[in-house]
C-alpha cells in the first residue's frame, strides 16, 4: 500500500512533532504504563491477550501517548473477507497479524491535533521489525476497533487504515473465551507489507515467509448428532481400560475425538489430536461428552497425556466392532459384492503392518488385522476374512488363499497383489 504523506502547516506544531520519540516501553516501566492506560483509556483496562508490545511516545521524557499491540482476533468476519483466506489458512497464518488493542493520548484534548496520526505512522513503520525481534516472526497486516459512539477513527484514516465493517459485539477475555459487550465497533485494517492480503490468502506463502506458517490441527468436520451417536456406541460397547477412580474424561470421549480427528483429515500423533480437541467449540465438546469443569463453567478438552494413556490401553477388537456397528447404523448394511484387502505399513511405527478389508462399492471399512512379527500379509488377511461377517456370501472359510469367489456370493480381491505375493514368497 502506498504511504501517504502529510503536510503540517503550523510550524510550531511541526517543530513539536519533530521532537517526538517513539520507543518500546521498558520492563521497569510496565506498571507505570498500565496504570496510565487504566486512567486515560475509555476501557479502563490494560489487559491484552497473547503476544503483545507496548510503545510510548515522549518529548524530553514527558509521556504523550501509549500504544498497545496484541495478538489478532481469532474470528473477524470483515477482516477475513478482506483477506479472502480460508479456515485452514486463517488458523495457520493468524500470527502474521497484530491488533492495535490500545491507543490513548496523555495530553489535553486538542493540544496537539496531529499527534495521534503522527505517532501511529511512526509505529506502523517499525512494528513488524520489533515483532520479529520479540517473537521471531514478522507482521504483515494489522487490525483495530474504533467505538464510533466515542470516536471517528481520524488517526487511523489519516495513516492509511481501511474500514471493513463492524464487529459482532464480543470481547476476548482469555486465550479462547469471549464475552458479549453489546457494543459493536468499527473494524479497521491495514497492510504493512505490499500485497499482504494477497499473500495471506495464497495457496502457499512465499519462501521467505513459509517458515512462519504454523502447523494447525484440522477443523472438526463431524456433525454434532454424529458425535453424540458415536460416543454412545463407544461407551456401550468398548470396556473402560483404565481405573475409573479420578477419571475426568471417559474413554469413549477420547476415542470419539480421535476418530473425528482422523475423519477430518488429521495427521500426526497424540499432540495433533490434543490440538484438535483444544480447538473444539463448546457445543462440540459437549457433544463428545468432555469433562465439565463446574468451577470454570466450561467443557475441558482432554490433554495429550490423557489421549496417550487411552490409546495405549484401549482394547482394539471391541473398538473396531463398535466403529463397524456405528457405520452400519448410519449407512445401512447394503454393500456391493466386492471386498478389497489392502496391506499398508503404518507411518512412524517402525515397521508395523496392517491388512484392511474395505467394501469396494460403499467404501465401508470392514476390518483391520495386524501382521504378526516375522510373518506376512497373507496369514493376516486369512485371519481377517475368517472373522468378518460374510456368511452367505462366500462358500466356506478361506484357509489356503487370501482371495476366493463363489458362484452365488461375494468376491474378495487383493488390491496390493504385488506386496502380498512378495510377502508370501520371500521375494
């Protein structure tokens, strides 16, 4: 965005502004800064959320203005439409935005009519560099809110900010908690880097910025009714593998969240699931029957350690049967006449191999069997077929081969023929 230049006709005012120095608030000045903000800002609060920087504008040691910058808001309809990014991009790149959460003048009203815009312009020129030094990443664009019942946003307009709508009337009071304040504000945005909005909505960030993109958990795609029905069947059919004394999250809760994580495209281990759970909305946490903290009056997400302990001890066979029963209840039992067996190596498992059975027409998973140590996929496939519910579709048990066919039944084929053959011959 092209920077605007302003001419101040009053030579006295121009000489005064030339003396103004903008600098970071020093650690030992924090208490003084916060007290001044509480006394001079209309919100009467200096509490900011997330990463934050404070600046003071002064002349010969006299404080004239204070500016506080914090982490950007999670969701802003006007800002997100202005950038044009999708949900995944927003979650991964939100740290490249900052919020001008506080801006207050400490001088008498009207004493220096150009002070606010001058200080804001000076601050915008150095903000990204200072953020890089403090938190290890730059800032590409900024946002701010103006209460139009009290202010007109003149200093923002004069320094190139753009109004993009109003907020919904919520304030952020914790890392992921908001309160209604019933006072919508005008939303202003501004690019600090050229074509910042285009960069933020791009399929990939430029090489110079790619390292700042955060790895985020996928957004939960499971509907609330599906989450509830999955929890109920897991609670009923999978025995609890831990001592129930002192448990906060039921095993069914953790298993349902893990399943939703995978269904939503999640990849990774326990930490990825924990991040996914942490980002669930209150309604989603309630649907998964997360533990309700009565003191805080909110549903808590299971921690990484809790997820690890559940997955380490869960009985695999009952869990599989519960998932298949849930699939059957949701999708029905009408399948095609072709079942595909496919062998896969589990990434990051140091050699664990699985054989899965999938109905070729419906895509429904029918079962999974682990390949035993020092064995191959053929015995695992035979074991899997013998315990599947295929009565009436295949003539007799499959003992000596992994694939078979009856004239009146279902056909079982090997998708990974090369792998199975090689495993069976040692080649």
